[in-house]
């Protein structure tokens, strides 16, 4: 059985890697800010009412 590997014609320049890192950081920071903004509503779910 023979395997034929074709050439991969994909190229990632340094700008692409930096763009992916920026997207990841922005997603993490956005999630953190969203959690911070709704923290009181989130904790009220778990709080016991007297």
C-alpha cells in the first residue's frame, strides 16, 4: 500500500498568529467583564433567602 502526500499550500504569516492571540485575549477579557457585570445576579441564584 502506497501513501501519496500532496503538498500543503497553506501559509500563516506572523500577523495571523498575532491576530489569533488577540482574539483569544479579547474573548477571555470580554468573558471576565461580562461575569463581573452580572456577578450579583449570578450569586443571587445560589444565595439562600431568609
